[in-house]
C-alpha cells in the first residue's frame, strides 16, 4: 500500500519535472530560433554587401546601397536624448517619492506612474503624432518641421519614466535605513543625507534603471516610427526627418522582398548586438549591486 | 530645504526658458503668416515607405523610377497617416490613391487636368495606375478560383468598382452567372490600395456563391507578389504595373484603375501643379533645380 503510494508520488514528480524542464527549455529554444534566424540570414548578407556598404551612409534600395550608418546615428541620438530627459525627471521623481513628499501621496503617485507603463506604445505614438509634432512644428521648430529626434525623444522620455522611477525608488528603498539615520545623527540635513549618502549607496540600482531605459528607448518601434519622419539621412538637427534602426525594419517589413528584406534582417542583427551589449552591462551592474550588500 | 527649493526653482526656470523659446518662435511664424509674399514658405514633402505600391507607381509616372526620396522627406507608412499629416500641416504636399482622398484635403489639378474618373479613363489625367490581381496559370483550373476570376470581370464587380470611386476599365461587361454547386476557399492578399474594394467584391461574391469563402488580407504589394508566387494566396493584389521578375511563375489581370491624387492642405492657395514641378519637388538629385518652397510654385 505504502509502496504503491510512494511509486505514484515518484511518477508524479518525474512527470512534473519533465513539464518544468520543457517550459525552461522552451524559452531557450525560442531564443536560439530567433538567433539562428537573425544570424543565418543577416550575417551572410552583411558579408555579401560588404562592411563598407552596410555601414555606409547611403540607404538606397534600388541602387543596392544598404548603408545603415545614418540610422545607427539616429538611434543613438534619440536614445541618448530621451534617456537624458527621462533620467533627470525620473530620478528626481524617485527621490521626491522617497523622502520629500507626503507618505500618503506616495502610493497613488507610484500607481499612476506605473500606469504609464501599461499604455500601449501605439497610443504614445498617436499622441506624439497628433499633439507633439504639430506643436513643435508651429511653435518651436525653426524650420517648420515637427518630426525628428526631439519629438521622438520627448515621447520616449515619458515612456521610460516608469522604469526609471520604479527601479531607482526600489534601489533607494533597499539601502538600509541606518545609513540615513546615521547621516542625520552626524548633523547632515535631510537633503544632504539623501543626495550625498543614500543616492551614492543606491548608485548601481540607479545605473541599472538607466541601462534598462536605454534598452527600452533603443528598442521602441511603433511610437518612434510615428514621430520620427523616416528619411534615411544623417541627423544634423533636432528637427529633421530621420530614421532609427527599429523604424527601418518596421517600415519595410511588410513591403520589401528579396535583398531589401534581407537587409532588414541584417539591420536586426545590428540592433540585436546593441541590445545584447546593454543586457550584459545590466547583468554586470546587477551583479555589482548584489555583491555590495 | 535649500536643495529642494533650488531644485524647484531650477525646474521653474527651465519651464520659463522653454515657454519663452516657444513664444519668440511663435512670433516668428506669425510674421511668416502675415506674408510678405517673398517670405519663403518651405514645402513639407510627404512620401510613402519604400516598397509601397502607391509610391512605386507615383515615382515611375512622374519620371523618377527607382530614385530615392529628397533628403527632408517625411515618411508615412500608411494611407491614413498621409491624410492625417496633410490635414494638419499647412505646408504639406503628398500623393495618395484617389479612392482614399477625402474632402479634408485639397486635390490639385495636374497640368491643368482635374483628377476625375472620366479623365483617368480617357488618360488625360496622367497619374494613374492599374490595380491588379496576380495568380499562377494553374490556379484557374480550379472551378472556384476560375469563378472568382470571372466574377472580377462581370458587370456586378464593375458596378462596385465604380461606386467606390475607382475606375472600371471593362465596358459592357456581362453579368456573373451563378454556379449553385460551387464551393471552396479563396485567399486574396497584398496591396492595401486594392484591399478595400476587394473586401467589398469578396463579400458580394460570397453572397452570390454562399458556399465559397473568400478571405482578403493586406500587407502591401510586396506581400501580394510573394504570396502569389509561393502559392500562399490564390490571388495576390498589386498596385503597380506587373513586374514579372518579382513573381516569375505568375500572370496578371487588371481589376481596375486608380488615380493617384496630389493632395495639399485645405489652406493652401495653389490649385494646380505641373508634372515638371512635381518632379522637381520629389527628385532627390534635382540640385539647383529643386523646388523647396511654395512661392516657387505660385509664380
């Protein structure tokens, strides 16, 4: 009797172990499928067109010029500017929520900021297209163009806020309260304690927030495509129609075929490479953060 | 406390700067509006993404086949995006399927000819293109597919085409004869320019032949070529002259013609534009010849 029950439990464990193993394997399988797809299509294409063509300045499909340098530059500017705006606003928000605003308000404000993360990116794009772009065009832009790096960065800055606020607030909260009390006991003011003691102690968490938001800004497609303009030229101004790497892929994905479509996959390889760099630096930062405590 | 105050005042200062910057520029643009006829009014050039059937056809017709867009072009990835932009941007110029152009925008005459159905049919309006389905020859051996192909040429289909503002090119078409025994499933995919009218044609065909199911999906002309070539769809929709290199095993049938309207904002004073001017606006390599302001067209 007991032997039978034991056998049953053992069999059930084996089955469950198999199911869990399959689930774990599934995501790895998905990842490797995507990697194989990207590299098997993209790398031979890059080799075929040549590094100097593929990383050149000219993207002109009908003459076989697949240069994505202008898009790398545009992606870089958009990501940098949006992260800069997002980090300044987001970090100050997190600090204010941490010690400087009434405790009763913290919960609702956090909730609302998190709600921002739940808004679909196409809504951000629509908002940018209908509100931000015309506003910039009519009131700010010196050349009558609202599309470009600035409008994309403004939209993205709002999109990365939830990440920055919640990750840096969590890392501030994770710093032992005794640091803060110790600083106060030594005669530091509230501001000095937060900015000079708590913030440095939460440094790696804040950096992680920055890296995460860079990843978000770099990878965002739908919202960007609607406000960036889309001309594949070197960015020279904040108000100029340019094209990011993600926009390049999305704009042509359903329309292009043949070599041009493969060029999009190769663009994906470059994007994947940047994303991987970001992920690695994120893991390093996270490891450092855990190591400190 | 001091730091907090400093932060708040910094933020306020930033806001003020932004607001001031905004104001001063508003004044500038007001000046432009009060024109001074010589004040240059730059053109916002709107185009579609590479691979779009409308773009391919437009560029080919105005004599810029295979050329890239001018540098400061704004690319919209769909018909709706183009219309929204032209509706809201007083300096915009764009091209769009005539069937789609709404009363929210102004349709320009080209070389003095109005973009109307009659003018497209008699070919006096130059910017028009065929909307076709492409298919593999063997496809028509199947009864249901052949019936749909015949239906596209029937008077039933021509009526829907004209009602939707597209240009029917088959005169005196015969009415479709219903085959009661017919059943099957037909997949049509491709050009988003042909898609809206194809959806109506498909549902009309389904009501005549209740046992046949026709599914119509978009994706663009590129998708149309690919799906027909690979046999994923029985019929691929394309919105440009059939290019056999893109689908070597296929042949085509022109369903109807569609004019491409040149559209501008309602507030624009221009009524007519020439092919030559269009070419100089949309040509990346126009150099000195390039038209970049509305003033140059008004003259």
